[in-house]
C-alpha cells in the first residue's frame, strides 16, 4: 500500500523540560525528539508524576523549555506571536470553566476570538465554522442549552467543538477523559479519532487510558523514567516499551492482547 507523504506539524529536537529557579534546575525529561504528523491522533501516556503535563505546557508555550528546540509548522515556537499561535494551536484543559452560564453555542463561539474584530462580532463565515464544529461533535440538539446544565461528557464535547471552531492545525488536550465513566472515556477518544481522520488536524492528548490509546491512536508518545519515545502502538509493543511503564510487582503488560493485567 502506498504511504501518504506525512507533513510534520510539530517537531522537537533534543528538548529538555523541567523547572528552573535562581538556585536550582530540576530536569523532568531530556533528549526528547518527537514528530507529530498531520491528520494523526497521538496519545501521550506515562505513569502519574512522570511529566506529561510539563511536556504539554512546554509544547504549548505556557512554560519555557530548559534546552532544545520546538518547531511548529517549521517555525520556531518562540517566534510565534500570541495571535499567530492561537491561529495554529488550540488547547483544551481540564480546569473547571468559569463561563458555564454561557450557552453551548456561545462557548463554542469563543473559539473564533483570534479571528473576530476587536468588538468580537461574528461574521457569516465565523457562524458557519461554529455550526460545522457543532455538527462534527454531535451537539446540534444541545446548541441552545446552558453549559451549567450539561454532564461532564457533554461539556467535554463542547470544549472539543470550541477547539475545532478555532480552526488550528494542532489541537492539544490535557486529560480529556478525566471524571468520565468507561463508556464516555471510549466515546470521547473515538470522537477524537474520527475528527483527526475527517478534518486532517493533528490531535495530541494526554491520558491514563493506555489500553484505549493503544487501540485508537496512530502514534503514541510514551514517557518512562529513562526516556521519551514516540512510535506506532504496534512498534512500541514490539519494542517492549509498555513493560517499563509501571513496577512489575503488581501490573504486567500482555503483548498478545495489547493490554495491562493485574497480577
């Protein structure tokens, strides 16, 4: 089968992440060399406290890298202005919304802020893009509901729709399945998989749902105590990468099923 030429949306070169103070530097992970390709669903996984959120904050310019380079669409991340970055990358965080009194349509419309004029007037094109995002996330029947009336799963779909309305090459989500039951965890990740294929956007998410990520992702970024490695789930299984995620006294990884088991 002929493989499509892959356009690299985001690339890191010898990236080192962590925290720096006047007295000390704390390195969380270093020598990070990953590539995020257009139209792929990419899962970032690792044990609690390994540094997933630190990596996402660094990739989104919230936090400065300790060393190395990040390129977004072949341009150094530090050379983006705030408005340029907002038109290229959208971010969905796990923090509670302060604007739940907005309607679903109004909250999704906030994704158009990088494009609207200074008074925030929506053009016909803006409204068309918002409505398309609503359709793509199956929210048409909730369009006029207040966000405070929504379940956690519905609200997560609204946040994804807002990121779609922002119309960026890259969407990054920090723990999008937090507080959801098993059905809705799978639903959200299946939705992200569908959106990556249909919109050709690159979607990167962090998650503790490693078994689901193995089944649904095109690529995975795995953070362990010794390395950060990126590859297809099948290749990562063959390389025995998942075996090194957790202590072996309680949990083991079954290569045949591609899932973890409690001993």
